[in-house]
C-alpha cells in the first residue's frame, strides 16, 4: 500500500473550501482526468481542448517548465479567442504536469533544497520502449518530483485577471520492483498519456513506496494550487 505523507485534516478543510469556491469553469485541456477532478469538486465543466505544443527540455527547473507550458496554453487560447476573450464569463483553467528525476541520488522532500541544480525532465512516453526506458531511469534514482502548475483567467466586470499557482509531490519508489507488475504495467498501457508514465490508480501504484504530497498533484490538477489560484483573484 502506498504511504501518503500529508496533513489529512488540512486537506479536508482545503477540499471543503475548494468545493465552496468552484463555479462553472472552462477547462482548456482534453484531459479526462483533470475534468474528472473538477467534477469531483462539484464544478460544471466546459472543455476547450487547445492542442498547444508543450516544451519539454531534457534538463531544467521543473516548476519553470510547467509554468512556461501553462503560459503557452494561455497564449494560444488568447490568440484563438481574439476580442471574444472579454466575453468569456467563466474562469478558464490552464494546467500542466511535469515529472522530473532528482539530480541527487538521495532526492529531497523539499524542492527548494535544489533551487539551481537541473533536474532531468520527463515527457509523456510515446511507445512501450520509451516507457520502459523512462521508468527504469526513475527506478534507478528512486525519487522523482511531480509538479502541478496552474493558471486561471477570469474576466471580472471587464477587468481581466490572471492567477498562477503550483504544487509539488515527492515520490519514493520501492527498493525492489516486481517484474510481473512491471510487465503488466507496460502490457496494459498504464503509462499512456501520463507525464513520466506516472498514472495514479493504475499498476504504477505498485511501484510506489511513499508519496509526500497530495494525490491530486499527480493526477494533474492540484487541489492546493487550484484553491490558491482562486483565492489570489478573490473568486468568486
């Protein structure tokens, strides 16, 4: 069983407040998992898939990479909407998830301990061979960092507001990975569409020892980042 190191009481209060704040929203993404998270929070979701081309460097600062990608998505949305963007009455959510391998063998619970050392950035696996190579690289280092970044656009009575927020989860893999679990993980395509091949709720869970953070961060839309972003723009 995966061990979660998070303040459960705080998470419950946070979830309650997010549900209270959630209105009808536009999700600028084709991600079914992100849509599912918003619906779990009680929101009515309008999806607007953008097809924006994300930038995934081999090495870098994972938070900067995630933030850059949400801004790319916002710029594409703004370009497609033109002057009509001022007529969008609901908050528009742009999100990105980045998985990165720690540069240090020991890893770290706190990202800020490594503010300048480049991480190895992992994209989404494009094939079985790519997924195998990507997961083996993660198992070798034992620890990875997952970053969930978000940008919310709101037009409040003619005033355009932007709000950004991030959340991170630190993941420690088991010392011994079961070969059968790994074979089935690949065979069932559990890696498909997930940054770093990390898809919670699939056979990937069997590889994980400890998750220091919230599961929503790994799923692609952090409760904490969403709450903070909504509060920054004083919504509703």
